[in-house]
């Protein structure tokens, strides 16, 4: 019987608490609703992330050093680097130059991205690859410059028993 009394007392106290909260809310003065202004919408649109002009416009590569990459399936990529700017590269892919910005990695790989076009260049000591982050696919893989091709040529020469001279 004491359990029933305890449950009844708890439910009565909860009901009283709910009723007193409701009474306080009814007596509270109401504030007028905030007016929405027409300026809020354009300001919100302006605050949205717009693509940076530097990601859209073709970069100038006049004083940059160029590195040619030969990729599988006959694809070609050219990377332009500026000695004074290690945070960006220009990448020529399919007759178009794109500006890519360096993204830090924990692996030591060189990763550059252009969010507007969805391009991602990942360079490791043995090769590079170009990805399309918007479509989630590889554009070019097994991309190697002249320096990265030397060990492959040496391995092929050793396998066939010929020298590179």
C-alpha cells in the first residue's frame, strides 16, 4: 500500500508543478514577434560560401617552373610551381589551367585541391594522381615525371639484362 501512496504523491506533485509552470507562462508579458527584414535574405546569401575568384580564374604561370607528368591511358598533366608560393600550384588538365591550394596531410603526401572544380592532386614520391572529388572517381593515375620514371626504367633494364647507357 505504501508504494501506491508514493506513486500517487509523485504524480500529484508533477501535476502541480506543471500547472504552476503553465500559470506563470500565461501571466508573462508577450513580446512582439521580430520583424523579418528584406535585407536579411540578401545578407544571408552573401554570407554563403562563394567560390573564390582565384579558384575559378586561370592562374598566371609566366615565372613558374613546369613539370610534365605522363599518366596511364596516355593522359598528360603539367604542374606549374612558383618558388615564392608553396601553398598553390597550377595544374594543366585537358587543355585548361586550374589553381589548386595545398591541404595539409598527416602522411607527408602533397595534396592540392580546387573546390570549385572538385580537382584533387595527390603527389607521393613514386607517383601522382588526379581525382574528381565531385564525382568520386580517378581522372588520372600512375602519373610520373622524368625523375620518377628513372627507377622504373632501371628496373625494366635489369629485368631484361640491358644497360641504360
